[in-house]
C-alpha cells in the first residue's frame, strides 16, 4: 500500500508539473517576418499563430522594416520591433562594408520606436568596420539591445566599444553550454537566446550539460523560434510544445525566468503590458 501511495504521489507531481508548464506564457526574443515567408505566412496568419500558441511578446525583425511595422500595427500588444541593418534579403554578409547602411539605421531610429538593433550577423573583425562601429554608437544613443549573431570576437568587440551594452547573443553563440558561465561572469549584460539549439533535449532526455548551464545562470537565457523561413513557421506548434516540455523538467521558478521573465528584464517590458 505504501509503495502504491508513493507511485500515485509521483504521478500527481508529474502531472502537476506538466500542467503549469503546458500553459506557461512565452516571450520570444527571435522572430523574423521576412519577404520569403509572406506567401504562406502573411501578417494575419503570423499574428494568429503567435496568439494561438500563447506567445505574449515577440521581438520581431525583418529584412526590410516594413514587414515588422505592419505586424506591429496588427498586434501592438505582442510585437516589439527590432531594426536590422538589412534593407532587403541578401545583405547579411555585406552590410558592415556598405556605408549607406548608416543612413538606413539613422533614419529609421529617428522616426520609429525600436527595442533592439538586430538580429545582425558579424564575425571577428567585421565589428571593427565604420558601419559596425556606428551601429553600436546608435544602439548606445537610443539605449537599444544589440541582437548579435556572431562569434566571441565580435561579441567582445561590442563590449570593448561599449562596456555597458546589453547584448542578446543569438543561438547562445553556438558555444558549448559549459563555456557560457565564464562569459556571463565576465559580461554582466550578456544574455543568450536559445534558438536553434536542438541538443538541449535529446531522445535520451534533458542534455545534462545544458541542464547544468541553465540552472547555473537561470537569469541569462531567453527563448527564440528564429522564424527565418517557411519551415520554421511550420514548426511553431512543435517548437512551443517541445519548449514547454523541457521547461517542465526545470524548477518552476527557473522555467518562468527562461520563458519570459529574463526577456521582461532585458527589454523593460512586462508580458502583461
């Protein structure tokens, strides 16, 4: 009888954990609304998906800012606009060498409200070009988060130029999870989004290295769907299900930090706003 009670108690605890996790709200810090996804995922469909899967807030950017602004017009309660240095698709590897990008950034930042610059791609010395340096200056001038897709050298260059910068490191820099803790210690304003890190959970369960990293620095991680193509939008149901599933394996306080509270703190916005 005692053994049966223990089993029932364990099952109730598991069900309770899954219950709160299945309804945990999400603040997604890596959403794109690009031209190449408009055919299947237009503005209304995207907003419908975000609401359906309880994404309360989303940091949205696009290659060509008009897409982001239209989405904000339809869902101002969800969308936090971010400005990319890309005026159209195909500028990912050239923007930092094109000085006309500076006018693009300056014009948009002076006329519209943004929460971040990015996601932008830069590696190594690419953060040392005049365009990249001006991008960081503008982020400082407008007090914006820098959403970087890049390596350690690029990240370090940002902090060399602006020691107090708030950097959201896309995909956790594709670093090994064990390498993140010393970087977080060195840079108190460094956050990492967890987009495109499928190895967090494997068929064998929670990756122990990732579990250790998340528990060691629970206040430095955010979520991200990275909807850069149609395939990623199609995966939104699976992404939200899987994410809430592995969050349920963490202590509830930690899960809520990663799901939305860290992003609230980073951007100074509540999911209830």
